[in-house]
């Protein structure tokens, strides 16, 4: 998300007061009656400082989108990344400061106009003191927005029109390797878990159909409440974006997790998210397929299923699966034809619309 550069209170005040001084210097050279001049100078100084500070605050408020109008995926993404409530609070504080400074500008310019020339400069100083105190009060909100800017910089750009497939599975099973194989995306691949910390997106076009493939951080088989922020990224993508889930199972178990626990996770995901699931049995190039003969070619042949007795109990419930090697590019064409057959699920853009 594009949050503009966020100034510190000092930067905000410096700029306002500097511009106020410039405007006051200009007023000093203007040809107006002497008894009005000092009042005009101080009034100009206050108004200019207020305007400059307000413009900057307004620019921030205008550029940060209204969170409630964003698609739910973004709302949840912002929530797990920086916290929606904190974000709203910070923006609310900026809005508050804008209102107070507008009020100070009005009050002090009219008080200076009605004052004696001698009192004008005292009133201006008083106005500056109050402006500074308001701006300093929003210090923690400006700090927060600066933190949010840094953390939301990599917020993924979602194509809400495209058919979307979410790749899910345990850490280290080959999700990112697969995304690299089938799209031009280049997510990091490494032989340790939680390499992928955010959402990675690749695009593909088949028969004029736009397909968006989302690689997610690895999930562990544990309750949502125990999940960390990285895992929640995956859950949010599954919830709001998936038209189908391609669930990767590392049959070699070199990812460090048993096939059984990988299946358990897939059941849990299936239970939570009501979308079609395709199993991709990955790493067949190194899988110990037939534990007696160690004949890896079994996976590649049509009779492969007879040799995967240790998977067969799991496969009773589904016929939607492929054996692949994301690393060697085996089974990729089959995956792409499966991708092409996924249908887009019409979701309400905004949950409020469900009432209509
Ligand atoms: N032999 C073999 N290794 C693979 C295959 N697919 C992935 N790997 C390896 O498995 C490791 C993990 O791959 P990644 O693509 O980073 O796995 P991931 O699921 O994205 O992992 P996280 O992002 O940590 O959840 C890397 O060392 C890959 O090279 C495969 O088909 N065969
Ligand atoms: Mg990854």
C-alpha cells in the first residue's frame, strides 16, 4: 500500500514555521499603514504555518485509502501486518490534529486582527506554542504510520478478476519451486522451512483466461490461534482469494514432516475453506517409492498407483491428484491443464453486500 513519506513532528513544525517566517518577511516589505503592519505580519505568519502543516497532514490522509472500502483480503492483510485498529487510531489522530489546527488558525488570526499592534507578536508566539503542542501530541501516530509504511510496502497487488489458485502446504515442500516452474515469478527457494514469509504471486494466461497463482508461506498443522503472522498470510489468501487450492504433499518427507501430518493439515484446510482441492505429490524424483526396489520410475508410469500403497488409504477420498517433481519440471503440463480448468468463484466484494 502506498503510504506517503511520514514526517516527524519536528520536521512538520520546522517546515510550517520556516514557511511562516518567509511569508512574514514578505509581508514586512508590503506597503501598508504602519499601525496595521505588525498585525498583518503576525497574522500572515500564523496562517501560513497552519496552512503548511495542515496541507501535509491532509496529503497523508488523502493518500492512505479508507481501510473499510478496501477488499477484505487487503483489510485482513493490513490487520495481520500492522493492525487495522491501530491504523484507524493513527489516522483518526491526524484528522483530529487537522481540526484543532484549523481552529487555532481561525482563533488566532482573528485575535491578532483585533489586538493592539504591540500584542500581536505575543499572540503569534502563543499560537505557535499551541500548534507545536498539537503536533507533538500526534508523535506516536506519525511513528506508527511510518512503521506501517515500511511494513506494507510489499503488500501484494491482487488481480481480483483473475481466476486464483493458492498453493498451500507444509513448509519446505516445494511451493515456491512450483511457482517458479509454472510462472515467471521468482520467489526465493531454500532447503529450510519458512523461506517464504509473505504472499508471492505469479501470473499465467491460458486460452485468454487470466490465472493468478499465489504461493503462500508454509503452514503447520496447528490451530489458527497458535499461528504466527507468517502463517496467517497464507490463511488470509486461502480465505479471500482461492478459487482452488493446490495442496502440495512432499512424498519424500525431506521437508521434515511426515506424510500423515501433511494429510492431516490438508483435511483441516479442506474443512475450513470450502473450495476445490487438488493434491500435488511432489519430489517424486527423490521419493523412496517402492521401499523394496527403490524403483523411482513407478511414479512416472501409469501403474504408479499400484506402487503407492502407503498413500492409497489417503487417496480413497479424492481422485484429484498429480505426481510431480517441481524441481525437475515433471508433471508441469498436467498441472497447467488442471489450472486452466479451475472456475472462478464469485465472491461478494464486500461482506456488507450479503444483506442485499
Ligand atoms: N528433489 C526435489 N527437491 C525439491 C523439489 N521441489 C522442491 N525441492 C526442494 O525443496 C526445498 C524447499 O523448496 P521451496 O520451494 O523453498 O519450498 P516451500 O514449500 O516454498 O518452502 P517455504 O517457503 O519455506 O514454506 C528446496 O531445497 C527445493 O530445491 C522436487 O520436486 N524435488
Ligand atoms: Mg516458499
